[in-house]
C-alpha cells in the first residue's frame, strides 16, 4: 500500500496515514480485539484499560504522546503524556508547507521529550494526527511492535472515568535513534509520478480520505493554496472507519463493518492503494 501526498496548485505535501488505514486491508475474522476486533494486527491498537494498567504499575518502557493543540493538552491530558503538535513533525526547512519532517528532526524531537528508541510509544489525539506521527515513525523504520495507537483516543479514555491531569511532566532528555538510512519502509511513501500512473491503472486506487467539505472544495485547510481534489479519485472520509455514537464512539469499527465500507467504493485488498 502506497501513500501519501496532497496536491495543491501543483505542489505536493505529505500527509499522515490517516487513522492507520493500512490496517484496514489486513483485517481477518481469526483474531479478536477489544471491543470490536477481527484485525490481523490488533496489537497496533491499545485499549484504554490496557494503558491504564501499564500506568498503574509504572511500566518504565511506556512513553505516552499527546498530539493535539497545546491549549487542549494543557487543559487535560493522560497522566505522564508529553506534548507534540503538527508543526513539530513537518519539515521546518522545506519551502512547501506540510512536508514530512526529516530523520534528524524526528530524532531530536523524540529525544527532547525523554523518549528512547527502546521505549514503546503510545500515541493519542482527538483527530487523525495520531496517524501522522505513527506513519512518520513507521516510514523511518521504527519497530511497529514499539508503537501503539490508543483506541478511542482521549475521549475513550475519559469515558472510562480515567484520570487526566494539567501538569506537564518533568522530562529527562533521552537518546532516540531511528534505524539506519536505507531501512525506510518505502511503500509508506509515494511520488507524484507514481500517483499519476495509479490514476490510469485498473489495479490501483487513489483514495481521498479528507472531509467532505475538503473533497468538494468548500473548505481550504491551512497550508493549502487551492481547494479541490485530484480528478478521478475515490472518496471515503477517514471518520467512516470509526464508531460514530454510543459507548465506543471514536473507537475503530469492527473488521466486518470496515470490510463493507471499502469494497462498496471499489477499494479492495488486491489493489495497490494510494491514500491522501
């Protein structure tokens, strides 16, 4: 599966593997996860109950990352969580806004937050930015078994009446090293020529997972210079993969539900999928 870019007036900007959509096409009925399940890789997610147990026993290997706007973080965050926001993980030196941060920038950021490359990182947000950080780390070859996405996000945590805090934790800077260059996961990133080629191939799909207003050109996100979409793409908003109401609002839908959503739009497992 290849991704990710956004084209705006001839410019390309990298965006996240929104809500870890790469999991969708490796789902299976054989394995169950809490609360819904059916995924081949349920270990990519962590449930609030599991995270709470790790915090309670003071697991020294866990580092929690809150990737939301700073004011939201300061108002309430999971105990011990450090803060990252979108500008921290974009290339500060690139002339095009929104491009993926370079290797050394990510290493310096993680180290400054007290995160070591031996730690297991639990990421949460109130939107799709958890997916962006997961994608960047995965692209640079950080072990997938050392990353978790909090199912349900912060709202799922609070729905369990688990505590939050306003205190910023004391940080002892660490050493964070990504795997050697050349060990990047190439399929997690694509080029403009590859996408142009994919639009002409029956065995490939270019998938727009932004909001409906963005897709229709009615809304222009910060950093974009022109509204609209790439001609000929398929649209499925990223929120379609999440539970919309009830006690599990914001959690991943079950594999059975997800498997009904994507094939109905022609997005099937045998096709190579380019997501933006």
